């Protein structure tokens, strides 16, 4: 997953796109977990959200090159 994407003459790093997608997916997962009441069992929610973001970003990095 290296390189850049050319969007109408503007080169955008693939990492930036992956980070934005991971943030969106993390937000959806966090909202779902909040609705299910999972955060009652979490000691430090901001730290958990950071770990969830890193996991989602890592999953995207593993999935995107295979597509």
C-alpha cells in the first residue's frame, strides 16, 4: 500500500484515504458498541477508542492490497 492517488491533478497519499476510512469505520463501531452498552465494561473509553482505531487501520492495510 504505497504511492499516491491522482484525483483531478491533486496527488493524495493512500495513507490519508485509509486513515479517513478507518476513522469512519471506528466511529460506526463505537456508536454500535455504545448502543449495546459495551462501554460499561471499558476502563478508559478514549484509550479503547484509540486501540479500536489502530485495529481498524491495520485491518484496512491488510485488506486493501488484496483487492
